[in-house]
C-alpha cells in the first residue's frame, strides 16, 4: 500500500473554525490514511498538533475538515502546516 498525499486547503480562523485538507489515495483499493496537522501561533510555536485517520476511496480524493472550535484558542492560530505525506494505515 502506497502512502497518499495531503494538501492544506485552508487554516482554521475565528470565522471558519475548521482546517480543511485534501487527501489523495493513489492506490487501487480503499485505504485509511493518517493526516498530521500542526496549528502554529505567530511566533511559529506549535500550539496543537493532530493526527487524524481518514478513509479515502481507491484512486480518489477526499476533503477532510478538522474542527478547532472546542480548543478555545482560535484567535491565537496564525497558520497551519500539513505533513504532505498521508501515511497509509490499512
């Protein structure tokens, strides 16, 4: 099973408290990928890091949204960084 790719579409903001990531599955069968996202403040400090498992159909792309509203720290998020490698779990 090959790893997929992950691309940040948008970072969480007070107006839209979700980070949006697009995950691509290059495999000929359905797979679950681990997507890692870091939420950083204006100094570049990682405030929150997440690892989420996302199922993606074979040879397809899925848009995944990560909710940040419950963290209570939306105003502190300056940017998001997504690991471009989505690790195939199964």
